[in-house]
């Protein structure tokens, strides 16, 4: 009987040692990949390369642009970017600065600041500064994609007066 208990104990130890462990998240490596994705976003938005923009988001992503309803999924996100393009809104220059990145396993959050030049057909170019908060998820293909994206300007909203 003691021999069977010993065998069971050894098998239990071997099984527990060989069970899959969560891979430690390398935040420095994640930051480098996410900063590269941010640069891709700016390059894609300059050209309104909507196919590339959509590849930066998960299929079930949520986007919360300023002064606009929340968007959920590829279809709504695609429509939003198409609408911006058709209205002649152009981001001519921009950069993101990651201030904080933290998380675990395959999910991280990013807090940062941006600066960008925005051009419109009917208005002079403006330089905008703002902040953003993005939740990134590591996909099975090893690519970090945006799961939730929210940004807004530091400039006060200018409301148009309504004639009464």
C-alpha cells in the first residue's frame, strides 16, 4: 500500500509541474509593440487607409471618439472613419506619447498624450493636443490590437450659439 501512495504522489507532482503556466508579460516588449501600432495608426489615418486602421482593432473593439456616440465592432468603426474621410477631415501630422502602460497576461492599458494637426476643407488647419486611454489585447497571432480606445482634446469644446 505505501508503494501505491508513493507512485500516486510522484505522478501528482509530475502533473502539477507540467501544467501550463501563464507566461510572464514583458511590459517593455509590449510597450515597443504598442508604440509601433500607434505609429501605424497615425500613418493609416493620414491616408485614410481604413483596411489598415481596422487591422489595428480587435473584431469586437469599442471606440469612444470625442463628441460622438460609442462605436462597437468593425462595421461601426469602419463607418466612422469613412465618414471622417468623406467630410474632408485630414490628420496631417501626429504623434502619441505613452505615459503609462500596465497590465498582465494578454491585456494591458495605455494612458498617453497626443498632438496632431487636423485639416478640414472648410476650416484652417488646427493643432490639437489631448489625452487617450487604450486597452490592448494580445491576439493569438502575437499582435497587440486595440480592444477599447478613447481620446479627447485638451481644448475646450466651442459650442455654436443657436439663434432664438
